DNA sequence: ATCCTATGTTGACAATAGCAACATTGCTTG
DNA sequence: CAAGCAATGTTGCTATTGTCAACATAGGAT
C-alpha cells in the first residue's frame, strides 16, 4: 500500500537507466571521490535496495559508469582528432589537450575509470569500449609514422608512452600536485613538448 | 579492571609508534587498497578507539604513512642515484627503475601517497618530506644539463615530464593496465626510451 | 600523599553494503 | 479471460565502520 496515490507507480519502469544517469550526474558534479549506493537510490527517489535488482553489486554499477566514461572520452578524443584536420602534429596536440580537459572536467569519473576501486580493473580495461580511446591513439600514431613524422618504433610502445604521460599528468593535475612552485609555470606544456621530442617530430 | 593480569599494562607506552608500524605493515602486505582504523587497532592489540589518542583522524594516520612512504621512496631513489656512479644516463635509468620498483613492491602505499584519499593531498605534497624525491630528480637533471647530456630547458618542466611519465607508468602498471596485448611486450622500457629521447641524451 | 593529565577502554550513534523476506504488478499461458 | 509467475520494489535486518562521549587507570608533578 503506497500512500502517495497514483503518482510514482510501484514499478518505476526505467529504473536501470535512471540509476545510471543519477549516479553519473553525481560523479560528474562531485569533486571528491565519494560514492554510496544508498545516496544514488535516494536521489533517484527509490528505496535503498532497488538498485540491487539491476546491479549485482556496487562494483557492477561502477563498472557501468566507467564504461560510459570511456565512451565519452572516446568521443572527446575523436572530435579532437577531427579538429586536427589531417595534420599529425595538430591531431596529437588536440588529442592531448582533449584528454587533459576530460580529466579536469570529470575528476571523480576519471578516478573511477582508472582507480583501483573498480573491481577487476585489468579485465575492464581490455573490453572494447575501454580500448577504443587507446585504439584511436594507435591509429593517429600509425598515420604519423606513415607521414614520416614519428620515429619508426613499435606503435604500441609509443602509444604506451603517450598514454602514461597523459595519464600521469592528468592524475597529478587532478590531485593538485602540479603546483607551479614545484614544477614550474607551464609544466604540462613542457611535458607534452618533451613527449613530442621523444617521438621525434617537428 | 583488566582480567589479563600483569601482561599488557593499561598504558601501552609506545602506542603511537606501534600503530604506525602496524598500519604500515598492513599497507605493505596488502595488495588491495582497503584500510580500516579498527583493523589497525585490532592488530595492534588495542581498543578500537585508542588510535584517536594519537591521531585526530583516520586521515591523520594516513598522512603520516604517506610521509613515511615518501621517506622510503627518497631512500630508494638516493641509492639508485649512487648506483649510477656519476654517469648521468645510468643515474637516471637507475632512478626510473627504482621508482617503478617502489610502486610495484608497495602498491597500497603508493596509492595512498598519490591517491585522492589523502585529505589535502595538495598541501601534503608541498611538505619537505614529500618534496625530497622530486628535489633529487631536479638535482640529477641539473647535473645532466651541466654535463651537456640534457637539453637546455627549465629543469622543473623536464622533471615534471619525468615524474608524470614515471607516475603514469607506475599507476597503470599497478592497476594491471599495461597488458602486453594492449601495449606491447616491453612497453615500460619503450616509454622510458621515449622519455630519454625527449630530453635529448644518448 | 594527592591530584592532574595523558592515555586506554567501553559504549553509543549514524551511515553503509548487502541479505532475506515480503509486496506489487505486468505478462504469459492455459 | 483468469490464474499464476517472474520481474521489480520495499521494509527490515546484520555486520562493519568512523567518530564522539563518558569513564578508567596510571605516571608524574605538586
């Protein structure tokens, strides 16, 4: 017996989607990386156990969010590559900027995507959705090699270097560790420059 | 009234140290990054609230551990530099290896040192103890510049590049994200090579 | 000797993840 | 079209945690 009358039917009808959206909203809004299932349920206007009918676990929901994060990251990077307009140097630069921007704009989401909180992070990152951004990077680098602008070494290794550098800069930046007193004024730009030089392009 | 008799006196006498050591042991042992104050107290054989007489907060203890982590990291890096025997390239290489090894051997501690869980991570990282490893890197790079083996650019920027690369590689590795299928066989070595090239040395 | 204070302990509270038992419905199948 | 079943929500519970408050003990200063 529900006292509210005809509004809010017993069966929500689309709870899974709503839960995901609510949770994603919370992640994007919130700076700090805290996350309770019950809070999500509360915001979704549903009982504290309803989410368990759609996700076996808190980790399951988190995984879903992480995947969505990779989708968004991939979209951002794709756009950036397009903005590069065929010029390799521009493409890579745009990608780097887009990557860093993504992290800066979605701190909690980024932490979720790469943090150790996600159960079985290793498996998650081998899923196609999580691999998409990396594949994009691989393509760009391959084209760079074809254009003779990137040193002739295994692409995957070069991609790893790019990725690690971007990931490192992103997380350090997110946690407020790239303070000018410590690292100089435009540390990020300089680091990216070092990376470029390392891959030998002008 | 304690029923245990004369062993375990009411006042421990050295609880603060024991708590820190216990907590550090837990962090070093444990792969996963979970940490409850009560568990520390339990292992230390003390009531669940005893730690609060020595640390205002859970975060306070974590900060202490993080500082100890930086001390250890600094020690490891210092040893590595010495192992380099004056040759810049060797010094930097040893340092990089030592850094990565530190992360690999102390996953939970590393996460603690750089994770967002630590309250006020930004401030923490500006403390001298946390800056020591970075300062060491700065020195090595400066000597490299004097020896003409490192490109003449602001050291802090170069250091940021090194640091971000190492930090990125470390965390990615820790979370099991540098899978060979994704990133090639010796991604780490290649990434370090790219970094070296970027700083222009032979 | 006496008291004060640092240090420990017990007991509470609120919040959380997750389990179990129960309620409500829409869809299926006879 | 009726009966019932499975999906979806809800309430209530347990174990655990961080932290606060009140109390206990003991070592050292007065």
